[in-house]
C-alpha cells in the first residue's frame, strides 16, 4: 500500500512539474511576443518578470504581484526623481536603496516590494541611456507591469491542477534512508 501511495505521489509530482513548466514557458513566450508588439525597448524585462511571478495558484500570484507592482512603481518614480536631480554613482545608489528600504518600511510593504523597488531604482539610475531617467523609469514600469499582468492572466485562465510544493519531500525521504555518516 505504501509503495502504491509513493508511486501515486511521485506521479502527481511529475505531472505538477510538467504542467508548471509548460504554463511558465507559455507565459514567458506570450509575454515576450506581447512586449515586442508593444515595441518595449527592453522586452526581456517583461519576460523575466513573468518568470518571477508565475505561481501555481492565482491567490499566491496575486499577493506577491501586488507587492512587486507597488515596489516597481516606487522604484521607478524614485529612480526618475533621483536620476534627474542627482545623477548616478555609488553614493546615489547606496543612499537611494537605503531610502527605499525606509520608505517601504514606513508603508509597511514586504521584502518583495523592497527588492523590486531596489532593482528598478538601480536600473533607472545606473543604466546610461540617451532618453534619460524618466523615460527609462516609464519603460521599466510598463515592462514589469506587463509581465505581472500576463502572469496573472495565465495563472487565472490556466490554474495548476497539481501541487508541486512537496518536491523536497522525496529528497528528504531518500536521504532519510541512508545510514548515518561514519564518525
């Protein structure tokens, strides 16, 4: 009976990974095509965001996506403001990321929002472009927002049927069967 349960569990896990891999690949491909149709200058950021956001359930994706969206907006706005008035460099990046941490804390945002704010701020202020920080910030916000939106739509339209959150359990079972290391 236990062997049959293990086989059934392994089969569900494999099906879950197959499904999640296909959903994520389709989302990334769709997003890259949409970003190129919109003529986004760095369409790859939209695809990368989709890869980061894809979750097995809409609830999980929605919760983290909200924070990432807010963080991206905060980082883009703050990056445009700082980039236009203070330029770039080590001190600007250091103080800017520190300030974003304090702002995220005051707004009671989570670490995901802070990470996206910091990454967006760094891209806006450090990547030299002819168009200037405000345009870079707008592009970055549109690219990430598009990536989040497509990931949420695909997650809603194609919900996961299998739970892959248990993938560490088979590894734990395999290592539990091993004898302890010699002393």
